[in-house]
C-alpha cells in the first residue's frame, strides 16, 4: 500500500472510531488501540506531510495558540428566540402560527418539533466540501469570533462529514457545553491545584472556547449538540429531515427531540421533561419549539430579533424565599475567605436548603444584602443553591447592611486583597486552624502523599491534641501518642452524636501509611506541599527541569521564570514560599524524615545495544513503566537520552497525557513518535 493510501485509510478509520466513541457512545477498539492508530497516523503525516488531510484526526489534540481571535461576519445572522414561561402564552403563540399560515392552503396545519433548550454556548459551524472550515461564536449575532482551532478539539464536532450526500456548503448551528461529569472533573482539578472552583458550566464553556491555547481546550472535554441546518438552496422539506441528515453526517444530536402534531402534544412534552431533564447529562433550561415544515417557516418569517416560527418555553427555575439568619465566613487552605449565607431551612427541589454561597465581597455588595433579609434562593445549574435576589418589601426598618469582615473569622488577622483577585485572604498561614488543617488534608491526599486514614475528623483530633501543626509533624507521630485518642461530636446535619477514635488497627495502619509515604516520588512531594499555583502538572514540570529541591531552592526568580511552561505568577509564588522561615523549617524537617527531594533516576545498567546510535526522549505517563524507568531503559539499551524535543531527536516515546506542546513540536520537526508498546517492541 502506498503511504498516501495508508494515510487515507487511517484518517477515515480514525474519523469513524472517533464518531463511534464520542457520538454513538460505543467503543469498537480499546483506548490503547485508538492511541496506537493515532500515533501511526501522526508518524506517517510527519514523514509525508504532503498527504496529510487538512482536517486530520490528529488535529484534535490541539496545540494552536491564538493571541487574538479574528472577528468574522456571520453569513446568516444568529438570532435569538422569544421566550415564554406560561402555558397561556404558548397557546397564544400556536394561535399566531396558525393564523400566519395561509387559510386557504391545502397544507396549513403546523407540525412542531420539540427540543431541549441546552444551556450552553451557541456556535456556528461552516462546512465546505464536507470539511469543517470555520467555527464562529455567536458574538453580537451579526459578527462573532473565529474559534476554529478550539472547536476542532471538540470530539463531537465532525471534522469530516460522513457519507457523500451533503451540499458543497452547509452551516450547522449547535450548542457547546460541559456535561455535568466533565464539569465536575474540571473542578476537581481546580481543587487539587488549589484554585477556586468554576461556578457554572455555561460560563465556563464560554470562557473555555475563548482560551488562547487549544491544547487546554482539548483537555477539558467540551461537547456539542447540533440543532439547526442552514443551506442556501434547501434540499430538505422539514426540520425533522435536517436533524436526521445531520445525525447521518456524524453530528451529535440529542435523542430528546420529538415531533408533535399539535400544541397539546407540545404541552405534554414540556410537562414530561420538567422532571426528566434533571437526569440529562447537561444543564437545560427549557424547551425550544420549532415549526417543522420549511415552507411554513418561510411563510411565518421573522421579526427584527427572532423568528416567528420558533419559541422557547423556559422552565421556572425552582426558587424559594426564606430568611437570612446570618452570614458566616469559611477559610480555605489558601486563606481565601468565602462568605456563606445561613438560611432559615427551606424546601427547594426536593431537598432542604440551609446554606447558600455568596461567592465573595462583591456579590454581597451587588445583592445589597441586609441583616435578616428575605432572599430568593435558586439552584444554580441544579446543584449549588444561590441567592438570586431580595424581597426588599419585607426588610425591617433600620436593618443594617451586611458588611464583609475585615479580619479573619478564625484567627482575627486583618484580611488583604491581591490585585486582580476577587477574594480576600487571611495571610496567617501558620496560625489559622482551617488553613493549617486544609494544608495537611491536601498533603495526605491520594494524589499527593497518599496517606490513608486521615480524614477531617481525625486531623482535627490530632490538631486539638497539639500533635500536628504542620505537615512535618506527621512524621513525628508514634503509635503510643495517637492510640486511644477520641472525640465525640455532633453531626451538623443530623444532630446526632458521633465518635471518632484512634483504635489499635487504625493507629497501626496510620503509622505504616506515614512511613510508606517517604517513598513517594519527589514530584508528588512537591505537589503535596500545596504551594499556590503548583498543581500536579506544574510539579512534574519543575521536577523534570530542576531535578532536585536543592536546585529549586537555589534558583533565582529569573531562573524559575525561564523554566519551561512556568509563568511569572507560578515562579513568584514558589520563590516567595521557599523564602518563608516556617516553610524553610518544614522542608528541613521533611528532609530529615527521609522524604524524596531528588528526582528518581532509575538506573538500569547496560541491557543491550539494540538502540545504539539513536536519540530518544519520553513524555507522558506509561502503563508498564514509570517515565524514569523508560528513560533508564533508553540509556541502558544504548540510545542517547535528550532533554528536550529538537531536530536532533529521532524518537519521541509518547505515553498517556503526553505534553501537547512536545507532540506538536515533534510533529513539526518530523520526529518519529512512538508508543510505549512500540518502544517495548524495539527492545525485543
Ligand atoms: S435554535 C433562531 N435550538 O437558545 C434561533 N437554540 O435564545 C435558533 N439554544 O442562541 C436557535 N438549545 O444558544 C435552538 N435546541 C435548541 C437550542 C437553542 C439552546 C440556545 C441557542 C440560542 C438561544 C436562543
């Protein structure tokens, strides 16, 4: 087979597998197999760039950096829909539709298509000759931003249409969104990196589409449902036919749509979905009703802002009114203060709500919150209760405005606010209990030092017994001084008394777990320290570059900034942390306890000469080996290990989560990219 044929076949196969996996939710091959095929294609494309398809599946990994998005004019304006919240208005709309259709025509009864109103970000996708050529945000409806590079990373947006029966040019409208699952995953990452969580999936989807680095967009797993097809010379008669065609061409269509023969059936659909929608994988906020036949749509036309042939019925977001009892303030592990509204318990969407987040000082100001106000609470995105407004008519005369605190509620330290951040911080890192315990909690986390058996309650006991005040104290704990410690506390939600205690087995296990943690590799130790902005990925980058804590401690601010992918904010945070007396002391005690502060250099001596004369580099994480082991194997089998991707590099061994920038650079330089499996094969 010629290389061109091979590339064509692999490209088609990967487009097909991608569609099966992401759109149809069925995996035809294992992830490993998929990655292998993708690498194979990438290697062929490197060797024969002239045969690479412009919308190759290898484009999905991202790697393009856009400084400024171009503004482009929409070929057809992106209109909005008129909204209604009531049954009566919906029936009135149906009357208007019926009146608008020619009374004497044979076919003047409207059919309706009901769809969910997805709560995401509208997008316009242009396909030319079956290939995605442009993706544009809604913008002001007339012109939007060209976000093609970012849209290409969304796996449910086809890069190449399936089949052949599509017109030369089509425009597809759809909604880009986060599933609840991807949104939770993103927020878990934020938490692990010590960053505040994103509040709402829609705004986060919108922000993500405008990120400059498309590799980050790729990593966040956005999704897209398509719901409209626009063609200059329409080839279909109905919206229903269009949806079916879009599905056939490979677009992701929500299976929730339904054809209704009259407005009563529409009303039934709306009622059916009011509860059912809560089980959908994404946020929705209503139903969009569209007249099915294009001839009817044409006849009805549009007003200046919205088409007459469609309407959005919006569900009232469940809300309740209740009394604000007091505002309390939580202190996070980084010292950030979050105000919380404590409410008179109220039933909302099947659960009792007692608290709602107020986000930050600006939000209290924006709401103009007063003591004992009656507030409207809603479930924002159906999960976290949020205060959306105040019934000022119920405000008692002389009620005081809620004033944000200016000292820490736990340790009374004056709060400070950093430039360009909304949160106020307590800077008393070492003397403020929630910060102390929050930092230790982060340190023992499964992804950090992996010390099992130290939940919030147990940490509290150790702290109250003056056994721990910072992470280094963990290594001074002994079986004798923890065995038998206990505490009885009242569960806030149930009001019941509970006991937490260090019994024989738990005490033994904990001491063993602490000891075992001294073997945890340096990159995880660095992450465990909880330095602001130093998450798991940044830690790994720092360790790869600097190799040891000594080198990081000795680095100047400039040197830190110059390390690959370490920005100014991160560099400054590390530099300051390392120059704080308490941290210096903690570090020296952790060193004395035997923790790993040097990058593991696994030495495997002279295995063979099978790789003699070639240069290699490994990136990402692997199934059978650690990266250090792969690197050791590279050298032990005679190859030269390079420190970065350059024109001198022959092979890049790419594992899971391989750095997109490395892959991109390697691709550009024509370096052969191989998988862990290929690497093992080379040694056989
Ligand atoms: S059709 C002429 N269908 O709602 C308008 N829009 O207010 C054509 N939306 O900007 C839009 N789900 O972002 C349509 N199934 C759906 C939708 C939907 C959500 C959004 C879309 C649009 C806004 C209109």
